[in-house]
C-alpha cells in the first residue's frame, strides 16, 4: 500500500490505517522525470538503498520514474506541499519558484563542469540551498546534468543567426524564452513529455538538452541535427520536502543528508559514462553532430538575458557575480 505524505507518525497511526509499518517507520515517495535506466534514476535508487540500510529499514521508499507523478513544475509544487517527499529537479524550472536558482539558468554562467562542481559544492550551492529552503525544499545533493546544446530537424546550428526564425522548445522558465528570443528564435515552453510528439509533428523545429536526455527520450529520431553549443550548464537537485524533512529526527536527517550527498557522487560518475554512451548511440543512428567552433557570438547574443534578469532582480547581483567569478 502506498501512502502520500508518507510519514507515519507511529504505531497508532499505522494501526489505524491497518498497516504493518513499525512505530516510527517512514515511507518516502520519490518523483523522477527520467526513465528507469538513467543516471538520475540510479542515483535516486542508491539514495533510498543507502537510507534504508543506515536506518535498519525504518526509512524506506519508492521512486516513481518516467514522470508518472506529473510534470516537473507540478511536482515541484507537490514537494513543497509534502504530497511528494523527494525528487531530482532541474534548477531550470525551479527558477520559477526559487528566484536564486535562476542564476544557473543564465547562459554560459559556468566555465566548465569542473567549475560547476566546485561552485555547487561550495558557497554557490549553499546560497541556492538557502533559497530552496525558504520555499519549503531541502537540498540534499547536487546532481550533474552536463551541458545543454541545440538540436533540430532543419539544419546544423553554427551561429546565433541559424536559430533565427526557428521554433524552439524550452523548459518552463522565462529566462529560456528570453534566451531564444535574443537570437531571433521563437521559444515555446513545454513539458518534457510533450517534446517528442511536438518535434515529430513540427509543432517545434527543435529543442535543447544534454546528450543523455536527447538520446533517452528518442528525440534524436525526430530531430537529427545536434549542434554542440553547450550554452547552459544546469545542475540538478536531489531535494526533499521540508515537511517530510521536519518530521525526521535529527539523527535521521543526518543519515538522509549524507546519503543524498553520496548519491550525488555516484550519479556524477554515472553521468560521465552515460554522456559518452549517448553520443555513441545517436551517432550510430545517423545523427549529424557538429561542434560549434566559435561560442563567442552565442555568448554575445545572450548577454541581454543577463541585463534583463539583473534589471528585474537587482538583489541577485551579488549572487550572479559569485557564480560568474568563481574559480
Ligand atoms: C533534462 C532534465 C530534466 C528536464 C529536461 C527538460 O534532466 O529535469 O525536465 O531536461 O528539458 O536534462 O525538460
């Protein structure tokens, strides 16, 4: 039997519900947008196994893969309400709820994946964690989602002018609409689950994502040009509902926190391997991959995204500087 909210306060509640859960037992419900065989998914499963082991089975749970518990924006709300206990969320759509997390959705904010790790494991991650917590979400670990590049069914992208006039699907965040518009393209925010069909039927010409998502969704079957622009490096958050978190004892919180962090290390390792494997898969399927030789024109074209963001959120200036200037 599955419980939503899922923390059973004790034996009395379990008895009332006719359950065999022991006193203090906790069953966590996890949301995941990805298919079962995906680095994020394996990271989440590892997290649950670790927690179950360290709590002698007092805290168990189940991850619902494939987005069956709803779209990402909806699931973020469910986590805030405590109806879903945890999930791995892209900080892209998170920006609509937690303003601080928008910083990582600014194009080219990170210089490399290694730098992203350093910032997220240090002062940057701490600042974002505070922003999340203020909105009812506890960050347990930062997962890797590589770098996002453009793909479409029309032609290779080499310059920002190639995006002009194209209909491009983006994740739910106004920043991404601005990003596409800065190159003269037409942006369509859309749920992840709808992108395949929209590419296939021409509702959009293209989208942008990292190689594992491009591959695991089958988008490469319907959008055969993948152009390595790497304009966004957006980390992901293994996040727990603060409502669930507050019901745990300090000892269990420490276990959960450590397991979250360890699962991120594991996920990052898997990520590197999957990126390579995904590129091999799509190349073997005939995808035309091109490396954007000069990223500077993209950086220049996307600069207005920063100006607009900082004009609307002057209070984020220090945070943007922290991320931009980090070693
Ligand atoms: C993937 C992220 C996932 C997003 C998806 C998207 O891992 O969280 O939902 O992109 O583009 O890379 O919607």
